[in-house]
């Protein structure tokens, strides 16, 4: 069973026969279906079934010469809301199967974001039609989590919040300039990092690390689309899996100036989530490229 099925309320689906019946039901009674030809003229198919608003399971595979669908793989998904990033996205196919990873160099995070591409069919369709690269695309990120902790926020007044926003904007401008080869911007960023390291090294002797670090977004483990995050909860909803009845938390997180949705099973969350508090946990990052309407 896919490890992150638990995040959308399928913690009891550990039996292979039970899972096989579920996937067969999804193909037969899907809410959304999509088809396209790949570069080898093979017809690809994707069948999606929602079990709560915006979240469900996608079953992917190929059609043979007799138009019979051959299941290849499945994955749980969460459709995020809004636009997370407007930066350019590149896409690479996974080696073992017809699935794709997206890569985005968002300046706010400081690292290269790698995510599992949700809308594989539109991308393959555009690639097969020779329409790549597509201009004017945006990116909507979402994430599934198997474990998280709710933490209290760092107390800040309005002046401190304003200073943080100002410093973040200035740093973003410096990063953009540094990418263009501006040596002065590179030098300023280097000096800022050195000053920050010195300040943190002094504070960490007397303060807890999470009273200093307000938010973080870091790679976790050996899989490139898994991350450890710490971010502020800006919105919270409760969802219920319509098939299993398991209760879930849908959290909208602001982390390193990125805003995206995270789904987690109530059983896997330690603490009481509320707007303004912080979520700390491990996530599987997914993303959907929003192609412009022609």
C-alpha cells in the first residue's frame, strides 16, 4: 500500500485484496478521467476519485491495442488552492514509470523545490503536441503528511512583523540580482548569512531553537520530494473521508513565504491546530502546473 494513503483516511487499507477492490472501483466509478498519447503513441489514462472535497486517489496506466486499461500505479492526492509560485517550472519523467517530478527554483525558499506532478496528462499532452515550453504558467503546491506537531507561535508586535516582511523583500531582491551575476548582491548575501550564523550561535546557548527559528523548509530523507517543514497555520478545516469515516485536518501553511495546503490524519497530529499556531512535520510535496487557458 502507498505509505501516504493514511494521510487521506485509508489507514485500515493494508490488505492487498481490499486495496485491489478499491482501485477497481475507482476506475469503474471515477469522478474525473483523462487520456492522452505519449511520444511512443501509447494511450495513457488517469482515473481520479474524490473521497472528500479536493482529495482522493488517482489510478494511472495504459491502454493496450484492444482498448483494455492496464493499471500501472496509483497515488493519493490533495488538490491545493490558490497560486503558490509564479516561477518557472521544469519537469522530468521518473525512470521506472510514466510519472513526473516538477522542479521549481523559488527564491523565497532558498532551495530547489522538487515535487510530484499531479496533472501528468495535460503536461504529456502539451509535450506530445510540441507546445513546450508553455509561457504564463503558475504552480499550486499541496502536501500529505504522516506526522506532525502543533507548536505555539513566536510573539511579535506589528513593528517586528513589518521588519520581517521588509527584510524578506530585500533578501528576495538580492537573490534575484545574485542570480544575474551581480557581485555586490552576492557579497551582501554572504555577509548577511555570516551575521545570521553569528547571532544564532550566541542565542542558541540560552534560548530554544524554535524560539529563534520561526519557519523552515528542508529536504528530509533520501526521496527528493519529501521535506521537513515548520510554518504558520493561516487556515484550518476539518474533513472526513466519505468511505472510511476517518477524520482529517486540512491546514493551510505559510512557510518561507510559500502558502500551500497540507492534509493529515487526526490520529497523526499531536496538539490542537489553530490559526496563528505553527505546524511542524514531515510532508510529501505534490504540485499542479496551472496552464493558461487558450
